[in-house]
C-alpha cells in the first residue's frame, strides 16, 4: 500500500484536479480526504493520519502557514517542505 495523503485547499476545483493527477499518475499515493476549510484541517489530519499533506498556503480565515506551524508543533518528526510558486 502506498502513502496516505490529505489535501487541504479552499478551492474545490484545484483540490479535485490535484486528486485526479495523483490518481492518474503511477504514484503510490492514496488521497484519503480533502479538507476545504482551514478551521477543520487539524481534525481532518488527526482523523486520517496522512503521510503526506498537500496544503494551500493562502486560505481565508486560517492560513496554510498557521496550519503548517500547528503540524510542526504537534508532530516533532514532521518533515515539511514549503513550496510556493
């Protein structure tokens, strides 16, 4: 079984396109959930325990950077790669 992933993105179309790309490719990544609200991100991550998180940095109300900092604080072994562009 491949890596488990969660997508956190307030744009449903972008999240759906990313999920489709991951399913289409020859990756061993299984998308377990898509979370559209930053406020619900940590509960979603706790429920699914993903190996990989695809996170939009700019979101309304709770930013992706805030979520990334929460992940780092709660998961000492988290290896976060922050890419923008």
